[in-house]
C-alpha cells in the first residue's frame, strides 16, 4: 500500500494566509475557486488552452425565490454563506449554509461544491450537493452563469514565467445533466456541471511520486505539518501531460499558468536528493531535457522543451547537483557525464574571466544572477564562483564512477584554485564577509543570503565559517518568521518591497537551504533555530508560495507565483540535514542524524536501492533500521546503511 494518498495533504482553507487565490491541479490542468463564493469558479488552464478570464457563477432558485452565492456584506438574509472549505492537490471542496425562517416557513440548506480540474481533458467539473435540513420539500433550480470567454490556444513553447492572458479561441462551453430537482424533506440532490467537456480520472501522483519518500511523525510542534506541506508543494508542480517534453514534467510553478516552464536553477538546486527520489528513473529524462536545451543561452525550458530566457549563472551547478543525486540509485552512462561536462564548460565560457587571474568568472549584472534591485551582488562574486569549484570536483567524481574519462585531476586542481581565489580576491576579513568586484575595480559589501551558499562548497576555513555564521542573528538575517534575503543591517542594499532577493523576506527555498547548510557544518542548534521559524507556513499554506516575509507571517498578495518547486527544500532539509540521510554516487547510504533537544522524530519507509530504511531520532539518541534490522553506527557516529554498489549493479548490500 502506498505510504501517501492525496487525502494526506488535505488542508483546511480557513487557516490559509494570503494570497486568497487558491488553485487545484490534475497534473494536466489547473482551476481556481472564485474567492468569497461557495460555488463560483475562476480561471483555468489546460495547456495548450488558457482561460484565465473564465468565470462561472451560480445562483439557486428555491420555490421561486432567488438565493445568491456572493457572500454579500450586511445583516439579514444575504444569500448562501460560506462555511469553510478544504483543499486537496486535485480538488477544492467548499461548504455553504442557508438558514432562514420567514412567513412561518423554515428554509435550511447545506451546499457542498467539489471543484476538480479535468485530467487529460480541458476545463473542470463542478459537482454541487444540496442537502435539505428541514422537514419541508423544495423545488430547487441551479442557475449557472458562464462568462462568454474563450479557450485560447497558446503554443507550449510560449508558456513562460508570465501566465498566458485571454485571447481568441473556441468559446468556453458548459454542459449539465439537469438543473431542476425536487428536494425531499431531509433529502439531498446532486448537480454536475462540466466546463469544456472535462472528464476526470484517478489522480495517482501521490502514489507515483511519494512511494519511496518516508512518512514523518514528530512531537516537535509544527515540524510534521511543515514537512507535509513541503511535499504538497512538490506534488502540485508535478505534471503528467502527454504533450510535454517529459512525463512527468517538473514545473517551477504552474498552478496559475505562470512559470509552467522549468528552471534548471530551482529544479536541481534546492531539493536534488528528494526530487531524484520522487522521480525514480525519470530523473534522467529531466536531466536530458535540460541538456537538449541550450543552457549556454537559456535558463529554463518550456513544457515542450524549448529553451527560454538568458544564460543563468546557477544553472550548471544545479544540473550537476541533480545528476549527482541521480547517480546514487543508478549507474549513469559515461556519455551522459561527458555531455554534462561539455555543456558546463560551454556555459562557463559565456562569462568572462576575472581581470586579475582569470580563474574566477565575472557573471555580469543581475540578469544573469538573482535579480537584486540595487547594485551589489554582481560581477565577480563569491557565489556562484564557489559553486563552480564544487561542480568541477563533482564532475571528476562522477567521471571516475562511470568511466567517462574526463580529466579528473585537472578538474580537481581547477576546483582548488577557484576556492583559493574566492578567498584571496573577495574575502574581507574586517567585515567578515565577501566583497563583490566590478570590472572597473569598484567593490561592494552586499550582505546577501547568497554568501552562505559558499559554505557548502568547501571554500571556507573554520575562521571564515565562524565569521559568516556570526551574521545569522535577529535584526540582521533572522526574522521571527524566516530569513531576510539581505541583512536588515545593510543600509545600502536592504529594501522591503521586493522580498525574494532584496530583503524583508526571501525566496521560499532559501531559509530551509540555509538550515541544511548549517546542519552540514555541524551547527545543528542554529540549523534548527532557522528551520523552526518557518513552521507557521505549514499551518497556513496548502502549498508554499514563491517567497514570503520574514518579519510577519504572510506573502505578497499579488504579483508573485503562488506555488514553487523550491517548496520541496523544507523536506530536503529535514531528510538530509536533521536526519542526516546522505545518498552517495557510489550507491552507498550514510546516515548521521543531528537530534533536536526536547523532541522526537520518526521517519519510516525511506526507499533506497530496493531497501527500506527507518530512522528513530530522540533528543539524545537515534536508531537506524534497514529492512527491519538494526544497523549500529560506526566510531564517528555514522551509520553505513547501504554499502557501495558493485559497478553495473542496481542495488547495494545491506550493512549489518
């Protein structure tokens, strides 16, 4: 039996924080509720069709009297009143109540609407159940009002960051199976409305994507909910559209039609191990689809595989991270590693060498980096130059494991030289931070969260690690509800209007990735302190938005993508940071948890190379079992749960 079903991700929308626009997905299409109504429906997308301006409103006629569904303000009889709703990845269920006594007669109705996007067919199905709570019968008629809009065909190559707008096409249609019924005393009537002829099918995403992902239980307040909502964030980015370049296709966002494309940067960069676990062998199709696009000139691929955008400094590192994760459970072909190397070297050459030694790269302005709005983290920067070093070293490792015959010694030597130059050219010991250098020699001290990424690359000696981490304090990078992308103490670069990379909040993957980095540095207490600041998100979002504030609970109400694949980073941090799960490219699996004081964590059903791994973590102990057998830790506290795989074999031997 699969460990997860879609019901496991149900969310009470009474707890939802803004934005109020809520969407459901079938894996081939999406649809939104009309806020403030019990039955109303907003825009929908079923690529290549877009109907962003489509709306469906409903009113009821009960014994000749009009009953509106509009949540009108004021006292008295205001029509059908919203009474709560529940989200599931594939549907939105809303409840409404009407209870009025007038002229000696009680009319008491409960209305339930279930909104489900079509699967492999455009449009949606809206099912209305009306339950009579009185002893009198009624004649009830449903009056749907479908706006006269069109299903606008948009080529798959044109689905980028911005949602497709309204346009010409076939009129949106409505079908039903009867709109008038007699509602017996204490009886129930069901009405089914189909927009654009939508058909439904069983949604198997949870079973397919999460079959090897462990179930987490914990008495640490907020952790379990945060972990589950992180997984939900990944599920709603999972598309199984037959016309897309891969099945599944992992969108960067997509629920509201925007960022249905896939960015190499956040697809591979934020949760590579978890995403590889979810995708299984399909991860190789994802990697190949990026290689087939011209990453030397593009940062993303459209659903049909067409390259989009400009060269992006972080794309190469992210793709190598995903490939390394993929190598843990399968042997990769030497040709794939050789091709990856060639693409990475070509991408590297897109950016000019630094003007001092030529070892580092000048990444240009913000368009090639992460789009801060002020000058600062640009040109010759510590990150992603340090990631280049990690990338080259990882390519050497993958070459040796696969027989790709890359010049491993040269790659490792280049990596070490890059690390040395990052420190020599850019480290400011007085500030305890990295400078950015412009072509004319001008430098900036931009206190960006990106500097902490250097910690993952092996470039920082202990004193540098301590200096960087000293900036992680309240009033600087740490807010009560997350991490600020720019330190609030940075008067030159901090702002509050553009939160993902310029301050007062952060891109959703950044804070959990920082927590993971701290766990990797052995700073478990600080890592937990960072991650726990995000737990409010598990209580207030069905899926995580593109970015969120750090000093108050919430996200921008508009102008951003409402979901993001980097939402998976929370679960990645828990699995590979707190639980210390380390899948390695040689097929081995190391586990070294870092317990949290005052609580317990249980992870059951982690699937790896045909084995099932369970982990119990107490406040001062942990226990690892593989296929039901306890595996003790070694002298350094690390459990070798699965030994390296034999070359050419698909699974390793259980350690014990």
